[in-house]
């Protein structure tokens, strides 16, 4: 069951009575006024077994390390149109089942090596429209099952030879 709360004025992720929402699998929260997603949990989502979470708004400035720890079964994470300026590998810790990560419409020009290192199950990675200007050799470290990377609509000026060397599952 999906729940769409997009484009409202929510200042934080709502705290849900999970006994009423046991069948909730998809949660859409983008376009609200959420400023921060705190460490170790997304408040209100404990007890839910989400497969898809969509978050993002221009007010969102921080996603703390281990923010998604209470959603280990999450298969799709979409983070869009935020004011994030960098990502950390710790942000994605605990997402053992994630298959699709879509980070779009942000202003993150440089991706640190190993930022995706804990996402070994991801097969699709979309980094569309993030103002990325360069991709370093270790940018995709840990994405062992990646088949489809999407870097459309960025500001790539350089592309280091060997960036995809360790990615044996890429589709051509």
C-alpha cells in the first residue's frame, strides 16, 4: 500500500501509528519542509517495512549518518531536489536490501570515493542533474552488482579512465 504525502507543509517526517499501517510499503514525502533526517532512525517509521521511500525538498540540508538504519528492507530510495552539498558513506549504512538509489536535482559537484561502499546490492544508480563535474576512480566502490549507472544532465568535464573497471555487471 502506498501513502502519498508529497507537496505539503510537513516540518518533519510524521510519527505513524504503525499498527494501522502494517501494509504500508511505499512512502512519498518529497516537497515538504523537512530540514534534517536524524541519525539511526527516521522518526515515525520504526515498525514499518517500507520497500520505497521518496524524500526531498529545497529545505532539506542534512541526512545524518545511519539515518536509514531502521529500514533494512528498503529496496528503493529516492532523494531529490535538496540543499545537500555532499553525501557520506555512513548515510547509507544499514540499507542491505537497497536495489535502486536515485539521487537527482541536487548540487553535489564532487562525489567522494567510497560514498556508496555499503550498497553492495544496488543494481541501478541514478545521479541525474546533480552538477557533478568529475567522477573519481573510487566513486563507484562497493557497487558490486551495479548494472545501470545514470549520470545524465551533469557538468562532467573529466572522466577518469578505469572508473567502471571494478563493475563487472554493467549493461551495455
